[in-house]
C-alpha cells in the first residue's frame, strides 16, 4: 500500500492518522463520561479517568498537527458522489470535523487547571502567558475558564461533535450499504 494518497484512494499515512485520532476520540469520550457518570471530584477513579481524557486529548493535538500538514502537502482522493449537494455536504462536514479536532484540545487545555505536568505540559493557569493575560486584562482564572469550558463541554463536546460524528459515520455506512461505492473501503486498513 502506498504511503501517499492518490486520486483514487487514501495512503497508509492518512489512514493511520484517521483511525488513530478516531481511537483517541473513543477513549477521550469514554473516559470523561465515565468520570462524569460514575465518580465525583477528588476520588482516585475520577482523577485517573480525567487524566486518561486529558492524555488522549493532548495526543490528539499532536496527531492533528501532523494530519493537517499531511493533508495540505498532498492530494486528496476524489469524493465518490456525483450529486453536487452531497459533495458540498461532505466538504463542509469534513471541514467542521477538522475544526473541532483542533478547537477541542485547545479549549480543553485552556479551560482546565488539572495537572498535565506528567506529559511535560504545564497547566495553562500556571504559565507566564496566563499570568500576563490575567494582569493585562484584569481577568481571574474563573472568568477566563468559563467560556473555554462552555465551548469545550456545552457546545462541542456534548452536542456539535456528537452530531458531526453521527452524521459522518452514518454517511460512511450509507456509502457502503446503500450507494455501494468504495468510500468506506478506501479508508480501511490493508486496501
Ligand atoms: C480529542 C479531544 C477532546 C475531546 C473530544 C474532548 C471531549 C470532552 C467532553 C465530551 C467532555 C464532557 C462534556 C460534558 O460535560 O458533557 C469533556 C470534559 C473535559 N475535558 Fe475534554 N476533550 C478533549 C480534549 C481535552 C484536553 C486536551 C483537555 C485538557 C488538557 C481536556 C480537559 C477536559 C476536562 C478537565 C473536562 C471536564 C471533566 C470533568 O467533568 O471533571 N479535554 N471533554
Ligand atoms: C467508526 C468511525 C468512523 C468511520 C467509519 C469513518 C469513516 C470515514 C471514511 C470512509 C472517510 C473517507 C471519506 C471520503 O473518502 O470522502 C473518512 C474521512 C474523514 N473522517 Fe472519518 N470515520 C470515522 C470516525 C471519524 C472521527 C471520530 C473523526 C473525527 C473526529 C473523523 C474525521 C474524518 C475526516 C476529517 C475525514 C476527511 C479526511 C480528509 O479528507 O482529509 N472520522 N472517515
């Protein structure tokens, strides 16, 4: 399998990045919803689950940088639908997914005081940049954190991202089982 994309199919690098990030999303969602549903702040289980969430989020941030570079430096296979409206819908939903994959780790990082030092990542609240923002704009951590949390948790994490992922997976299944084109197959490993 070629490592670069062609006009017909995705190469191994694009596939590996797609599925690695999808895997990170599954772990990030499972761990944070476990923390919210079955634990309370201060419990060891809560700490572990949220740390898993933060770790997969930070790994996603690294992977998305590589993915965006790879996407911009190569070609993308042609979308396999002929209907112009569906083509535009695919482009918009892919762009929205890319935007969420970038914004979600950023707002997660900017909006939590939870420890991420074990990854060599200083909590944003403890950085010189936040100290500067805080004194220059006279803004407390609580006032700063609220809009970040709102975007991360209330807008994207619990709503928009869910919708986009459901539409995305639904479209992949429609391609495979209803329109019977090669869209899903060309994103699978080993093809
Ligand atoms: C793949 C990227 C990420 C996704 C998809 C994601 C998604 C989510 C979701 C769905 C929630 C719960 C929303 C709700 O309240 O219903 C959440 C909460 C949270 N996220 Fe993320 N997140 C990501 C990255 C990050 C990163 C990088 C950090 C921090 C560095 C972070 C820190 C947090 C924290 C602290 C919470 C609150 C957990 C609690 O309730 O104690 N997230 N995130
Ligand atoms: C079971 C889950 C998933 C399936 C079956 C799936 C399937 C696919 C398929 C078949 C494609 C190729 C579409 C085409 O050729 O036009 C694709 C592309 C894409 N997927 Fe997924 N996907 C899944 C999960 C995810 C997740 C969780 C995300 C991000 C949060 C995501 C983001 C994307 C993006 C941005 C593209 C466009 C790639 C590009 O054009 O560079 N996918 N997906």
